[in-house]
C-alpha cells in the first residue's frame, strides 16, 4: 500500500505536490469513487483515474545526457529549431529533462520520468547546486568574483529584475581569457551569461559538468546513458538531506 499522491506521481503525469492539488480538487477517483483525502492509501489492485483517465505506475527511469550545442531543451519548438529530442533515441522521448540548458550551452542534463525528482531538483525553494565550466573573454578579478557572490541584478525573460548569485572558482586565468567553475543554486534562464555580461564579459563557452551528485564523467557529446542504481540512490539521499537541512 502507498499514499495516493505517490501512486499518481509514479505514473509520471506529475509530481506529488501537483497530485495533492488534483486530489483536493476532486479530479481523482479510486475504484469509481472520488477521493479527496490526501493520506488515502491504495494498492496494486485499486483502479485509479485522474480526470477520467486510468493511470498505472511507470517503471522509473533515470539517464544522463550530454547535450551538444545547437539544440534547445524542449520537446518541440514553434520556430522549428532542433531540440534535444532530435538527438536522443525515440524510445526515450517520454523522458523529461531536469532543468534546461540554452541552445548554445553544452553538458549534463538528467532525463527521467520521475515527476517527484524533477520537482525537487528544480523547485526554487530547494537549493540544488549546478556546476558549470565557463570560459569568458578577459581576465576575471577577485572583485568580479565578490560581485558575483554578493549578487548582480539581471533582467529575466519576462522583463522582471532579479538578483542573481553565483560562486566562481578559477581554473585557468590568462590576460585574454578566464576559465572558471561556476556554481549556481538558482534557475534563471541564461543566468551565467547575463551575470558576466553585467560585468562586461562575454561567455565564450559554457558546459554544465555536474547537477547535485550527478556528473558528466564518462559521457561523450550527444551520448545518453542510464544512471546506475547507486547513482540514483546517492542522488535521492542528497536531495532528502538538502530538503531537511533547508526546512530545519
């Protein structure tokens, strides 16, 4: 037996939080009867419908994908641009990306049908680290790093002003270029590019190398591989600890 919201989330249609909303709004039936009790328990023999559609738990799948440049992180695009679903195998197209990378960026994207995991890793209230290897034109200074850490006001796609934060660590600094490790805990679109632009720099290359405990190690551009059970377990333990620490 398991809680109804977890059963719904395991079908891949939404997260547990969204499932709670569906239950409260009378959109869920169990064996033909509307259930609005959030703690309601169901088992394998129960028939659960959401908005009249019978659902069944999916086998949860977790993959690491090395996104190449030139593709957007969406299933379809009204402008006809290439998407990551033009790269990954057809049988994996039901999987969804955990977060996004802009068209010109490369690197790690976790792909899964686990709605709970996607919600926990992308929800603004849960500070999950994302690490990038970034090369910019020009020589970055300690003062620039301090500004990035203390926050820089940037404009979001909707025109709203937001303060963006980043931690940067030098990898290689020359008079012409700087290569840095950049850690983010926010999810503002093109955040790194906009932050460096505010300091007068242009991002020459941007690659995500880690998301939470999952790294890009062992992947080639355009390659997608299933995550090992140990990797999935370590990721979920990390998320549980992060959520508990932030709620303490």
